[in-house]
């Protein structure tokens, strides 16, 4: 399993948080990687158990994150902008390295 590191990813939204049937906590959220000015890559992120609790307690929309994880799968979806099929990688979080809070306006 290869680890992916994303630095200064922007949290797009926190989609859902819930316990699984097995009693594990799962939090799903999205981040944008703006490493290149001409390309924004979106990742769906899943955080489990203690990392899920850490995300719920310290992460908000607009925050910048340094995170590590691995690609679990790729999911297809229809773009709301273009109405065309696109794909996004689903990253399972293995470490939340740093959180930079969004500055209040």
C-alpha cells in the first residue's frame, strides 16, 4: 500500500459522520489539492475511529490540512458543472499531520 501525502489541502466540505454497523466511527469529507495553480484535484477522504474523532474535533470547511493516507478506490460521479462523468480518488486517512484554521473574515 502506497502512502500519499497532501500538503495544504483545503477542506471543501464535511459530508457525513456516523457509526458503522460494527460500531466504528466514520467521517467522510472532501479536500482540494491546489499544488498547481492551473489544476485543482479533489479527493474524497474517509477517516476512521480516532482519526474520525480528531477530524470532527478540529477540522472545518476552509481549513488547510497536511494529511497522509492511501487510495482505497476510485469512484465515478456526474459533474454538477459540466453534467459529464468524472472520477475522484477516495483516500483513507492514516495521519492528520497539521491543521491550519481558516482565518475569520
